[in-house]
C-alpha cells in the first residue's frame, strides 16, 4: 500500500510538473514571438533611417557643389554686374528703361494704331461682302 501511495504521489507530482512545463513553454514561446516582432520592427526602423541618412548625404553633396559655385569668382562677378549694375574699368553700361517707357519713346509705325479692332459683326459683314 505504501508503494501504491508513493506511486500515486509520484504520478500527481509528475502531472503537476508536466502542467508547469507546458505553461512555462507557452509563456516562453509568447515572449520569444514578441521579441522577434520587436527585432523586425527595429530592423525596419533602421532601414528607414538609413534611407534618410543616404538622402541627407546626397543633399549635403549637392549643397557642397552649390557652395563651391556660389564661392567662385565668376559667380560673384556675375552677381555684381546683374544685381548692383557694376562694371569693370573701361566698360560701358547701357541701362534701358522699362517696356512701357520704351513704347512711348519709340516711333509709331503705320501698322500700329491706338484704335480698337473691329467688332466681330463688322468682320462677318466684310467676310460675306455686305
């Protein structure tokens, strides 16, 4: 009877140990899956940030090229001529007035009249010979 009781206790103990192992396995599996998902998300984030860094490197290179152009003597000279109206020694600067003033000063040609064009009904009448 003692062996029988001892075997029953062993069986119950073994059953509890099995349940505990199953529960621990489930908990560890869930934890492992969560960690795998976190690692995937972090890898995706890293890839996105690497793309951003690559874009920033390209932009930086373009800005360096632009800075080199803006620092050149040719660009500075062009800006001095265009924006400030400066010239080299011995050069002659011709400043033209705006378009409206030029039209007023220019002689009028015979083709150019200050009258309004014929209305459409007159054009139709002329077309049909009336």
